[in-house]
């Protein structure tokens, strides 16, 4: 049973990674300018916020919960960053404060889910509206843009001025930490156990509520960090920064093979999902397909990513039944 | 929790429901009274009319959403279906100025039914959760709208006067939009309350496994629920086109949030099996009234979304408390509830 499950996970993981590589290669070969280092930098910056938020989202979805408020957390931290900068606080103080704010917002979600036992889908739809609303209350429809160049150019620049983007290094480090925790520590095993069967996890001594609470806190903190990076990248703090980003994150996570029912998933697949979505968008945009029409690709990929494994499973089941029937007849 | 027929013995249950909706009505009355006292213009004909017209579109959407949510599903694609319907019907009317409004309305419903059916087929036969399917079609339908629109915009002066005039037309002083919204709410409300199909939808939401075991046609009913939600969204698209006159491919972007909010604030539980379309419609009215009150009270419009968010959290917390109390009462209750 568990080996069967393992096989299925790795099958989808391998498939999605292979598809991603193929798409990358085709894009590099067929799309002008896709392979240029300038475009590579854009690609990394485009996928950075989605990839960052997808890391804790993977944990959250594997435990069987969901966090739809992440994009609003990003927007609120961006608004607060702009407002604090306007009030003359130094950047060195503002940045940690913003990450902390994200963690606090995540804790609000965590409280509602673990203490009041409310469904995370409903709670985070509520905080999606609440946090975004507060972002507008903080900053209105104005924008703050005069951020110090030292910070904005760090986000858009490369390591030591080279071609490897700073953002990529940050992402790789955080992804490595998340991957290790999920796949090689007791915390990771507790995440899978909770998603597979919450009651069994409780009975086996896993503190499910505590786990979920801290997952929501880290989801918020990372969304806060993404808010800081987003603001600095575009050098623009606005209340509507990142609107709708939660859908892209959830799409990437599900495309990466994480089951929406919890208990299943792996981080390499999710990262491949993020890269696949970002590559498709980037390449098609270079081919002059409009951003909005790209929505069709995102939507169809999202559905297919869940539909395909399901169809495969029912096909296998049919084949097994047919084999059994054939065996009985001989 | 939801019997196939609504027996008189379930009076305690309907009283809970009534209490839930009474809460919204109370909040509404308090809000309207407070706003009207601080600015009497709030109750002027024009202001009330604006509120009712705004509510009618949101209410139609919320009623459709309630049906889907009651079956323990969700339809996040409604905003995109609204956009698709509004733009498609808008351009058809633009090309055929003689088209009667009724045909336009039916065309919108038709587009919605097709979209809803697609959602349902993926949910039922693809075994993909509704959240994922409708998140996907939220993107896909919107993308289709952008593709067909190609950056175009339909403006009011390109639409025939007969079409736009429908927004101002009224029967016995009640605008047609409001009449349509009320008719939809009543029709769906009666379907859910008094017909076998409606009771089956509640049963499916209370316990999908049990519903399948007692022989309820879960597949067909899922199809009907999503078709209703799609039809409502398609209809709302035409109402949107009539009311605003200016339509681009972005029409209705982000509406799904308000629609789900209206249903949840109206007492439709996100995990299915309880709530009514009356509640959802009242939720839509409350959200719209809050919006106008903020303007009248000279409070920054930016507060609206934050208030909507806080209301959602409040509503699900209250529902949770009520459910806990009901469960405790049931445990203490006599053998008839066993």
C-alpha cells in the first residue's frame, strides 16, 4: 500500500519534472531571446514570489488545509512597508518588521483554524478579504516608490554583480531547508501523517493543532517576505500588489502533484510546477500571447494535473478487474 | 440533519435557521437606521434604487452559489462566467440591435448552463474536487473572454437603447432587475425547500456517502446544482451588461469573493448541508447596504473589503457556535433524535 503510494508520487514527480525540462528546452530552442541571461533574470524574478509562497503552502496543503490569504498578506506587508518608509523608519528595521507582520497575520489564520476549529478554506477566504482591505486602509490607492537603491538593486541584481540572481540564491537556500524538513525530519513525517489521517496522527501522539498553527505562521511569514521582495523588485509599495497570486500558488502546488485532500506530495514536484507555469507564461509572452489569454493555459493545466492521475488510477483499476475476470475464466 | 422531507418535527431546526436569518435582518435594520439617522438622504428614492439594483446582481449570484455550497461543493468560476456571458451577450446585442431583451437573458442563462455543466462533469466524472475544477475554470473562462474580446470594449453608446432601457424599466414601480432577482430567489428557494431534488441536495451536503447509499442520484444532482449556479452567473452577466452598459473582458473579475462572502454571511455553511437561499440573498443585500452606508457616512470606501472579511470570519464563527450548541442539545435530547 505505502510502496504503491510512493511509486505513484514519484511517477507524477518524474513526469512533471520531465515535462518542465522539455518545455524549458523547447522554449530555449524555439523562442527568440528566451535563453538570454536578461530574460533568465526576469524569469527568476517572476517566479520568485510564487515559488517562495509555494514552499509553506506545500506543507499546509499536505496537512489537508489551505491558505488562500497569502496574496493579501503580501499586499498588506507591501502597504505597511511603504507606509513605514514614508514615516522615516530605516529599511533595516522595516524589513524584519514586515516579515514579523506576515507571521502575525499567519497566526491569526492559525488561531481560527486550530483554536476555533473552523475550516481553513472559509477562514482564509475571510482573511483574504480582511488583509487586502486593511492594505487599502493603510495605503489607500497611492503608491510609495522612493526606496533606497541599495535594497532594490539587491533584489534585481546578481551575486557579486554576476549573472546568478541574488533572488535565486535566496530561493534555493529556502527551498533546500523546506525540502529537508518535509522529507527528512519528524516534522515532515508528522505533516504527511496528519494529512493522511488526522485522527490516527493525534492518537499516535502528533500535536496536530500545534503543527498546523506553526505552518500557518510560517506561511504568513514567507508571504510577508515575498511582500518585501515584491515591493523592492518593482520599487513600488501598493495595496493591490499581488492580487490573485494565491491562485497561481495553489495551481503550482497542485500541478506539482500535491493532493488537495492532503497526505500526498513532494517538494521537487512543486518546484517543477512553479518553474513550468512561469516558463510557459514567460515563453508565450515573448511570443506575444497576451497575459490574460495565458489564463487558459494556467486553468487547463491546473485541472489536468488532478484529472490525469485520477484517470490513470481508474484505468489501472479497470485493467486489474479485467485481468481478474480473465483469470477466473481460465 | 436534513431529512428528505421537511417534517413538522424539525421545527427546532427551522427555528435555528430562522434565528440565523433573523440575525442578518437585525444587523440590516440597525445599519439602515443608524445610517438614515445620520444622513436622511440614505433613504431617498435614488439611493434605495441603487442599493436594490446592486443587490439584485449579487443576490442572483449568491443564490446560485448557495445551491452548490449546500451540496458541499464550491463554484469559484462565477465571476468569470459572468464576464463571459456579459461580453458575449453584449457583442451579440451590439450586432443585432433588434434582439428582444428576453432572448438576451436566455442566451446568458444558456452560456452559464454550459459552463456549469462543464464544471459538474469534471467534478463528477473526473473526480476532481470542485475547489480545483472551478479555480481552473475561473482562469480558463476568463482567458476565453479575453481571447474573444481581444482588448475590445463595448460601450453604452454601442448598445441599443431598448437593451439599456431595461435597467430603468420597472413593473409597478419595481425595477425589472429586482423582479428577476426576487423571482430567481423564490424559485430556487421553493425548489430547495419543497421538492425532492432540493432535499436531496441538502442530504448530499450533510453526508455524501450516506446520500449515495440511500440511492440518491449524486451525479445527476451535482450536475443540476452546478447548472443552476452557472445559469445564475450567466443571467447575472446579462444583468451586469444591462446595468453598466460598458463591458470589457475584465467584467466581474474578483466577484467570486463577494458571492461566497454573501452566501457565507447569509448562513450557508461552507461544509454543506445547511443554509438557505433566502439567507444568501439577505447576505447579498447586507453587503451592498454596507457599501452604500460607508459612502453616505463618509467613511473611507477602502474599509469595505476589510469589513467584508471581518463579517465572513464573524459569520463562520457564529455558525460554528450554533452548530456546537445544536449538537449538545441533540445529545441531551430524547430518543427520537438518535
